[in-house]
C-alpha cells in the first residue's frame, strides 16, 4: 500500500480531525508529488500507462501486454486543418483551464500540470501531435496514489469538448 493511502486510511480512522489534517496537507502542497523525469515524446510515443488505475492515454494500444491497457485507453483529440495551429489552440485552451499550468510548449508537444481542486494533487498531462493522421495524442496521469477515481479521464473528455468548440 502506498504511503498516501496509508496516510488517508489512518486519517479516516481519526474522523473529522483526520479530514482536516488531510485538507491541510493538500493546501500545504504535501500531496503534489514530484514531476516524473521521463515525460516527453520518444519515437512518436508518450510514456506508457501507469501500472495502476491512475492514468489514461490515447496510445494504450501500443502497449498490448500492459496490465492497465484497457483501463487507460482513451481516444486522441481530432482536428481539421493545420496541425501546429491546432496545437496552438490547445495551448491557448490549457492556458485558460482552471488550476492548470502549461509547462512545455513546442510545435508538436505540450506538457501541462493540473491541480485537483480540493486536495491539490498534481497530475501530468501531455499532448503529442500526429500531423499525418490529424490527431493529437494525449496522456494524463496522477503522480501519487493507485487510483484516480476517473479524474484523468474526465479531464481529458472535458478538454476534448472544449477543444472541439474552438474555431480552427
């Protein structure tokens, strides 16, 4: 069991004061985790899915033997027109997205950090342009914890809707 789950389980046992301590830990930044050192695109691929149910990626099928492939599978973003222009629109969207910081902006790759509302967990979100297929691949993963309770999938789907509503 990970340290964070042991902490949460322990705090749950102490009731309301435990919840208060957990909220304080979140607001103090103790639940943010450390940015992974192995993010980025390599040979047209983003990092594989996490080993637990806390990530989604549009490239999960590239890892057929991965134990979380089915859980992690999500569709890429689709666009029409110019790929770099689509990435620029996506960068603009990420720049205005609540609790999101755009960390890396390249013509074919974007990396953002998203903070959850209540406990301020930080998730890493990457986008990779596949201009030949008019796709933008995506990977969104929690830094800590074994489950994300669907937060990464919900984020990507909300971004997909907002991106689809932007004019090319």
